[in-house]
C-alpha cells in the first residue's frame, strides 16, 4: 500500500490552514489548537518546512510563521518531499539505489516512467487547489508510440 506518513498529512493540513486563514502570521500554539495536532508535532513540522524554505519565521511578540510564497506557487509534491524524501514507488526509483534484480529486470524503465507521471501529477496540484472543497484533480496521461508500433 502506498501511504503518506502522518507528518506529511499534518504538514499539508497546516499549510492549507495557513493558506486559507484571513491572517498572515501564525503562532505554533495557535496552529496546534486550530488543527488539533499535538503542539510538539506542530513544532516539528514547522521546523522542517522552515528548513526547506516553505515557511519563514518572524521573531517577536507579534511574530509567528508564514508561507514564503503564494499558495498557488507551492505544490503538493514539494511538501511531500520535505517529509518523505524523493518520491519513489519502487527501489530502483530511489536516488543512487541499486536493486538486486537490476540485471534481469524488464520493468524498471516502465516504473521510472510511472514514477515520473506520479511526481508530475503531484507537482501539478497546488496548495491553493488543496484549499478548495470542490477540487477535482484531472491528469492527462501521455503515451508514446514507438516506431515499431507505427510500422505495423
């Protein structure tokens, strides 16, 4: 089963909450209360997003965290990558990975194409899309035709 971790799920939830709120700055405690995510988890998520440049922190009594870019310029793939690392559906799609089956595998190239399609699909979904209740993703799959198929 392909499944995102709770940190990733909560990270997207926090980011969408920040994108839809009427204000610009958010305290960690306020985010924890409004999203019902435990405060230590919120702090961990905010630090990871801050480290990756998706959030910035403003110090002081009226400080807090805010998005570094408009919600339309932040995509779901980038948020997932903060918590999950590179998107790889199979071992051979991991960066610098070596698979024990690589010499006799006939599907690795296809898995690479599938992995790229999933990555592009997630990249096409913005944080702004995730804030819409009526959002329905539509993806266009492209199939290449080999020269041997054309000749027959």
